[in-house]
């Protein structure tokens, strides 16, 4: 009887625990709500869902006072056209992401990394080969549904489903060099292609290979050793710098082929045709032979210059101070003595403009008669004195100069004079 009472008591305890768990679960569910957002068109790669925060967002609102630790999301992706579920989460996998909903009135946003793990996804068996190899969803229209589970696996909230479209983007298209272009060998080329649409975090791989005679483009790009095999290019252009291998390394090449591949950060193709563009071809123009210039003719000799005539300029007259002895003569009584100081002391003297003239100006005095010479000296004494003197008024003097320099003495005489004076001057 006592054992039966114990069994009944234990059963009641378990029942009460189960009821309390349901009560709190219902209470938590009533205080929890969520909204799901998904970008459309969505990228086909689940890796993009995980790494790009703009693809999926789950907004959770908790109005309860208790925190909810170790929660996880259970999702399914259903094809709208045939109602087949092409992918669902493996809720029992240890790889499923876990998150905590904070206590109190709070709003928390969770992203793809918090909801999806590529290692915890089960694909439709009809798509398993493609999905597992590429981690991609086939092109089509889909419905994405999410439930929030607590740490025991119970459903805390069912989120309204969202529809979206998956479009497999086209691979990049080569732009430059244009197909079959002929480039100048002196200018390094710049390779340009179009970007991939609807996919984020795209990287590009560029491959350039020689093309030999008898090969098609695909044989050349797949079998020939590449001249350049550059991976992880972020942009949509690549400048061929001079530090890269020279195109002259393959002298037998008749041209060159190139191709671009679009991949994600892990190197997985993100477009049709495994991310590969069409194969472009180009070649370099042969250098034209340098035209030889005709020999240059020497310039004609300049015309003969006109004969140069030496023009003798008259000496430039300057006022200068004479040093030496001067002799002067004057008319009058030879016994007549000049009054006052010596008449030529400190007297400026003006020489003739003509080097060999015998007079200060005018015609030669020696060709004059006595009367004319007297009149000439009278006129000269009144209007055009060659120098200033202070002898008596009747004195009319000319002079001879004896310079210090060894030059011939110039004598200027008008006639035989009656008297003469000499004076040493500075």
C-alpha cells in the first residue's frame, strides 16, 4: 500500500512538472513574436545567405521578463510551383546555430549566420547532387518558413512564411580588350569585364594564355600554361603592369586568349557556366619598319657679307689740364711789360678741332695779308677767343704748346711777332 502511494505521488509530481513546462512554454510563446525578411531575388548560394546580412533578417520581440537561452531556428524552403521541399534544417545537428533572446521588453535582429549552417541542411534527394556540390538552390520561386525553438526543441514562435525568387546570374562579360582586338605592344593593356548581378562579395579570377597555331580558344585556355592566373580580384578591371611576365615570352604565339571567372569568398562559382565568361582573344600589332630618312643636305652657304670699310672717327675732344711750358707772343713794343700777374696763369685753352690746322678756326692765317691778319686777330680777340688772357689791351697772342707726352709740338703762328713771353704752368 505504501509503494502504491509513492508511485502515485511520483506520477503527480511528473504531471505537475509537465503542466508547468507547458504553462511557461505557452506563456513564453504568448509573449514572443517575430517577423521574417528575405531579399528577392535572393542569391542561390546558401553561403551568401550566411555572409551577407542583407539577405535574411529575423526580428524577434520578447515581451516577457525571462531570457530564452540556446534557442535555434527551424526552417524549410518549399518550391511554390510543385510544392516540393527542396531544403530544410537538420534540427538535431550539433552544427545548428544557437542564439539567446534577451529578457524584458526587447527587440533583437538575427541574421543568416544566426539561422543557417551549410553543415546542418538536408536537401531534396532529387537535387542532392547539384545542391551539395554547389551549395546552391536551383532557379525558381520559393517559400521560406521559420520556427523558433527553445533549448528543449519546443516551438516558441511560428514566423509567417515569406516568398522569394532565385535567379542564377549570368557570368561576367568581357569588355576590353574587345574580341579579336589588335593592341599596341608599347601600351600595357587593361582588362575590363562586367560585374555579376544579385550576388554580394564576388571575387574574380583572370586567366591569360598564349594561342598557338592549330589551336582553338578553349584548347588554349585549358591546356596551355597561363601567362597570368590572377585570383581574388575585387573590382572589375585589371591593369597589366610592367612587373608581370612579358608577352614576348611566347615568341611562337599567334595571339592570346583570356577568361574571367566569378566566385565567392571561398572560391565557389556564383553564376551560370561555373562562373566563367566567354573566352576572348586578342593580339598585338607588328611593329612597322622604320622609314629611312633621306640624307640631309648641308645648308647653302650664306651670301657674302658686304665689304667692311673702316671709318676713322675724328678724335673726341675733351677738356684736359696741360702740364708743361707755354710760349706766347703779342704785338706791341718789345720793351712793354704786362701789367699785373703773368697773363696766362690759370687760363683755359681751347685747341682747334682740326689736328693739323694752323689756326683756331677759319681759313689759314698764313695765306692772309698783313692787314687781313690784323683784322682777323682783332675779330678773334673780340668774338671767338681760344683762351682768356690778361695782358694789356693791345696784346694779341698765339701760343705753342709743349705737352709732357712725347708728341710733336704743335706751333700755331699768325706772323712774326714783336715780343714773346714764356711761363711755366701746371
